[in-house]
């Protein structure tokens, strides 16, 4: 591939999130700090939303790493389709006997949460792709948040999802759950300054010169990607491939233009549109 040609140690724009390459743009840092502060204060339920490709998986993995030592973490990367499956998934993560009947399972989960609280490692459930959860499962999540002693919540929750989660929670039948959300955070698209620094960071992390992409090339990529990191990765990767194919040591304007043309979700734009963003 193009790694040796550009002096790269590894692919800088892989689509697989790698926490070692995390670049702290404001909305990501704010989301992580909001979640960590809320959990440390015992605030119960936090919601993080973001458009597809804005970095929810990266934030989720960073939260897993940050929460593991101080909390008993229940990570649910795949949404449950039924209340029974939700309780089973939580029970498995807490080491609860899987042979228990459904009517005894919630009590066993509560007992495990009490024991975790006694050990000063309260339970935190981290639920990804929450926008896909059925209404009855969302209600079950609300009820889990009701488990508490006189002093503290026994189970705290962080829900991550696409903007459709906000639409779901705005419905009248979801008002009880919405009222329980103590803090919310939103992952926003990158500004041009953030996008430019982000591209430079990814390249620098892999040992190459940040001059691979000119300011103008980064501007075109930012406009085309709408500031969404995943689309930026696709465009940068294609531009590097096309420049490598031509034997060029830097990403050319033509390579960026062709990369944009080849990417269905990229915004097609003129030079003047790129100038004004």
C-alpha cells in the first residue's frame, strides 16, 4: 500500500476507532467529561447523541477504559430486543446465575448492585445504539434507574445513540424516562480548525509529515465531509491512494477532487463553495 511511500508507520485513516489515536475535539471531550462527572456524582442517567460517523464508538471505548477501575461496568454494545434479553445481558455482565427464572432475575441484579455499592464500585450500564431499543426496553431501563438505597442510586446508566434517540424520547409516552436524564451531551461535526488539526494529528501519530495535505486540500475535505470524522477518513484514505498511484509525495488537488467524486455521501462543491465553507 502507500505507507512506505509517504513514510507512514500505519494507516492513519483506518475506519476502526483506535483510542491510542484519540484527538480531543471539544464536543468529544465535553461528552466524556459530562459522563464521568455525572457518574462520580451519582446522577443516574446520562444521554449522548451524535450523527452517524461523529465518533460515538470512539467516545464509548474511551468511557469503557475510564470507567472500568472505579465502577462495576456493564457494557451493552448491542441493543436488547426484549426486556428479558436486557436483564439477561446485564446479569451475565454482573456474574449473576444465568439459570435463574425471569421473575427472580431482577432481584438478583439488585442484590449484585447492592454488593457492588458496598465494595465502593457502583454499577454503571453503558448502552450503545440506544435509538434502536423498543419502547418496553427503554421503560425497563428507566425502572433500573429506580433501584436505589436511601443514600445512592444502585445502577447508573449512560445511553449513546443517533439523533433518532432524541426523537424517541420527545414522544409523550417517554416523558418519564426523559425526566430522569440528568445530563445530555451532543457530538457535533468538526469545525474547519478542528478538522485541519485532526488530519495533521492522525498523520503525525503515524510518523509522517503533516505537509502531506495542504491547507486547501484539508479545506476541500472538510467541506465535502460536512465535518464528520468517518467521512474525512474515507476521503483522506482515497486521496492518499490516488496520489500514491501517481507517484506523488504529497496529496494533490486532483486526488482530493477525485476522492470526493468517488464518495457517495461527500458534498460535491465548487472551489468558491469550499472557500466559504
